[in-house]
């Protein structure tokens, strides 16, 4: 079959579907019958210059895709598959791939680079390909090595650095790689392709270069070579060099001081004179510096000087020249930029960077920007007026309210007038600026708002007129209404100010969602804004308005079942619309059921609403499934024990949700809804618990299910135990070992990774919540069932108490479960609380906390432990 692989690969690209299908089937058969032989044949094909380019390209792609996948479980399977292949066969494959870097066909060497990198991602961390870096470097140092080989080798080094971690190479290897890369970038290198490949390789190797950057001589040389590349004749090379500088700005910020004068000159020249792709990277360099300084300011302890990285205040020092440079870019708009979300141009990059500068230096930016605003705001050409408004909108976050308030008060009327400007770019930017003003400078609850009883009517009138504008402007207007409403949430008597306009606002948003001249984006935005208007309204004054809205939304949802579905596109549009409408109903249910006086409104229509939700499930689309599930959770909370009547029909959808491993968000939401239903039904959920617990335990055991679903499952154990009390006993033997092994896993998680740290905190919190539910559930009748498991729980609490820093919500859950343990076990508690020192330390720390809720929990826990000991005494 190896002999026929060329034919199979060519036929797999045939225009004739029948030939294509047959050849794909032959390739699959070959793979299944002899995987090592299949891989070897692909490598032979790719590395053979006598074969057609088309078959070589596909051979490389198939080989690459056989080594890696986006989905974690699939990726693990492919890794194991490769590792299981005989080492002599793997050596042959790797040797062929390395030889292919010398191919005269660029496409073949490029594909070989990618495949080598994929193999390196598997083997280098396991020390299985120690000679790889050495083999690649030979190509760079060999006398008379052709430029094409150097280019392919540098490209491979770049891809390898991208795939592996900097921990995987020893320093000697890193030094050799950087030497080869920097030599390739050098101005003496005649081949532009080699210089470009080297510069791109350096970008991927920067994470490995910590030791080299710490050495001043090496750092100076690397920076010199990058700066030379940034002024090269070729645009692509200049762009790649600036990309390196952007990365260096965040990775080696603390070492940049000696180079900043040069870097400012380079970036300023690029922004003013270079082609857009290069200019964008030059601006991105300053955005990166801002990001670093904002982070340093967030973590800086005033006057203590306690920061591992020195804050060099580069933005503050460059402010006088940097801001004018950025303001100039705002005048370089594209005609189409508002219609296309994918457009990223100089004006947008400059405005984004200006916004970051404002956040970095605060008040100091205002006097530098306002003269530009005042000089351009009345000019006849639209670009000047739009740039002035964009500059104004960009600096609203960072400076103090005291500094911004006078200029925003003075400018608000002009902005409202600008919503009637003849130019739609200006109306678009003005609507965005208004939404920023309402988001950042309209918080009546804190005592400050630019919106007053005197100007509110004009603001609402302008917004409701402008929402009829072209779709991209209408979308920004929705954003302004969203933040206008949000500002009145929990604002006491001030929230009444918006009430007279609520009916009108709701009608306008529904009309906007119904528009036929726009895509689904405007409709989704209009419904999200409607949700916020309902959520933040003053319920005592708007309950009747919301009551009238409910049947309107129910009718719209009912109409979606009548839509003609002729294609997958139709099905998707139906799904998006149903998701939005279920979302609105969820907010209505939550709002009306939040007060006893209005809960009856929901109870009267609960049957009809549930019927609609069940119909939505029948349409089977994952987004709808999520939104309908969430809305049903809200309905369960509202209806309480009456929800039982829906369970016979709804239970099958819970089962489907809990088994939906592929769309794991659906699975996670389904787990949450089980918790909602437990709280609503209490022990009436019992008939369904065997089925639910079986599925939850299966989910926890699955290697396929995304890990983010696992913490909610533990919390759900607590909800079920709390609902069914002593009846949870039969599940203990299955649930507790899972909880205990998860607790052990917490200690092994890599906390240096932010994502993993967040996951670890969710897991710890959910395990504590599960224990709390079990302890409270068994408290009245079978508390002693938990006695054998108490030492393990205490050990886990002690382990978590040693975490530094510790997440506040985890601390709260740990302290609460301690109280539950003492409360449930009562007189038996003394036998387990053997180390009061650690308890005293943890509780003492919590009692000193600024968090009132944590203090309260700690005080209650202290009382429970005290009571348990006094009962014993």
C-alpha cells in the first residue's frame, strides 16, 4: 500500500467527490492496518523531491494532523499513539523530515518545519529527541549551506520554540539557538528570506532568552540587531522586528530603560511614515508598555517600594511627545471602519493606545488632549470632527472625576447634537463616546452622575431617535442605553428618574430587535440591552410595565416555532432568536419573583412559559439549550415546590444536558439547574436522584468532559444532600471518594498558571460546599455518618489554610464548612478538633478581615466550635 500512497494523496484532492471519498477510505484503511508504516510512507512522500508538490503538501498536513489536535482528549490520544511507535521507525521518520529542510521545493520544507515542531512538542519535554537542536544548528554553521536551508532551519527553530516550554531546553542549547537566530538576522546576511525567518524565530524564542537578556552585553547585541531589522528596506522584515519589540516590552520591561530613546525614535518614525502593518506594531509597542505599567500600578504598595519589577514610568516621561503622535493617528480613519468589525487600522490602534495612556497617567493626559479636541471639534471636514470626539471618548477612564466632570458637563450637549450630524462615522463614534460617559461617569449610587433630572429627558429623546439610525450606529446607541440603565441600579430614589421613560425605551428596543435591515448582531444587542433595562428598573414602579412585556416576549418565542427552516442557516437564525428571547424571559422571571408582591404574576403564567421552554428544547441547538436551561433554573426558583409538576416532562432534558460532553457549557448549566431544582423541590426531588447521581458520577469519572464542569458537580452534591437529607446515605460510598481524590488533586495543581489557579480555587470552593451540604443534610438524623470522613476534611482545610495568597471565597467556604462540621457533629466534635492552634489562627485571621460577610461567618463558626466543646465538657 505504501507504493500507492502518491495516488491516494492526489485522488484525495480530486474534484470528483466519488474519487475523493474512495481515496480517503483507502488512506484510513492504511492508517488502521499499519500506523507506523502509514506515518513512514507520509514522511517518505513529503521528503521526496521527485514526487508531485500536491501529494507532498497533503502528506505533510496529514502527518501534522496525526500528531496534534485542539481538543485535549484527542490530543492526548494522538500523543500516546506516536509514543507507542517503535523507536527505529520514529528515527527514520525524523531523519526524513530533517532531510526535507534541504528540499528545493519551499512548500515541502515549510510543511516539514511544522511537522518537526509537532514531534518536538511530544518528544523534547520527555527528553526523547536530545539531538534535535544540534541537528538543526549544523544546517546553520555548515560551510556553504544554501540560503533556502538556512531559511527552513530558522523557521523550524521558531516553530519548535513556539511548541515547547523554555524549561525544556538547557541554557547551552538556548545560547546556540539565539546565536544562530541573531546571526541570521544580521545585516551582513544577504538573503532577505533568511533574515525574515530569523526575526520570526527570535519572536518565538524570546521567552527562552531570560539569562541572555540579563547579560548586558548579549542584551545590547540582540537589541541592536532588532533595531537594525526595524529599519530594513523590506516592510515584512520591519514588521517582524517591531513584533519582537512588542513582545520584549512585556517580557523584559524592567530592562528597557537604556533603549527607550532609540525605541521612541524608531516607533515615531514608523507611525508617521511607514506602511500600515508596521505602524500598527509600532503603536502596539506603546500599548504593551502601558499594559505593563497599569499592572505595576495595580500591584504597587504605596511608599513601600515593594514591587519585584521597577516601575520606570516610561509613559509619563514620554507623554509630551507620545500623546501628540497618537492624536495624529486618529485622523487616519478608513471609510468602511464602522461597518466591518474585523477592520483594525491606524486610527483605531491610536485611540486604543490613547485610552491605555489615560489609564496609565490619569489626570496628566487631559491638558494634552483637550486642545486637540477643541481645535478639531468644529472643523468642516468629518475626519477632524470624528477624531476630536474619538480622542475625548478615549480618555474617559483613568483621570479623576474631578478632572473629567467639568469637561464632560460642558461637552455633553455638543455630543447630543453630534448624534444628528450628517456623517455616520461621527454619529457612530459619538454614540460610543456617550456609552463610555454613561458607563464611567454615571453612578448615582456613589453620589456622582453627569445625568441630572434637567438633562435626562433630552438624553433619552436623542437616544431613542438615534436608535433608528443605520445598524452600526443603532448598535452603539443600544450600548449607551445599556449603561444609562445600569447606572440607576440600586440607586435609591434616583432610580425613579428613569421610570417615566421605561415604556418608551422598551418599545424602541423591541422595534430595533425586529428590524429587517440588519443582521443578528443588532438584534442580540437590542435584547441584551432590554434585559439590562428590566433588571435595573425600580420594581415597585415598573412591575406593571414588566407584566405587560412578558406576554409580548412569550408570543415572539411562540412565533419562532412557525419559522420556515430550509437550511442550517435558517436553523441557526432561529436558534439565536430563541436564545435571546429565553434570555429576556429569564430576566423577567428573576425580576418579578424577587419580591413577594410581584411573584404571583409569574406563577399565573408559569405553565405557559414552561411549555414554551420545552418546545425550545425540541429544536435542539446548543445555544438555545443553554439559555432555556438557565431560564428554567430561574422558573424553578420562582415556582418552588410547584415545579414538581414539570419534572416528568423536563427530566429527559436534564439527562440530555448532563450527558452533553461535547457542548460542555450546556452540561455545566444543566448541573447548575439541578441545584436550582433541589432548592425548589427539597425532598420531592428524591424519585429523580438515582438517575441524576448516576450521571453526575459518570461525568466526574469522564476523561472527555471539560474540567470546568467538575467543580459545579461537587457543589451540586451538596445541593442534593441538603434537599434529600438522610436519603443521601446510599450515595456516600460513591461521592466521598471522588471528593477526597479531588481534594488531593488540589495540592498538585500548578498555581503559576493563572487559569489553573482559578480552576483550583473553584475546585476547593466546590468541595467545601459539597461537604457543607452533606453535613447539614445529615445533621438532624445521621450526623455520625460523617464522623469517619471528618479528619480528611480537616486535613484539607488545614492544607488550604496554608495557601498564600488565598482566594477570599475559598476562605469563606472553608470557614463555613468548619462551622457546619462542629454544628452537625456536636458532642463528637472534640475527638476531631485535635489541633486548635491552626483553627484559632485561621479564625483569628478572618475576624480581622475587612470583609463583613467573612467576619460574620467566622464569628458563627467560632460559636459552633465553642458550643461543641462546651457540650463535651
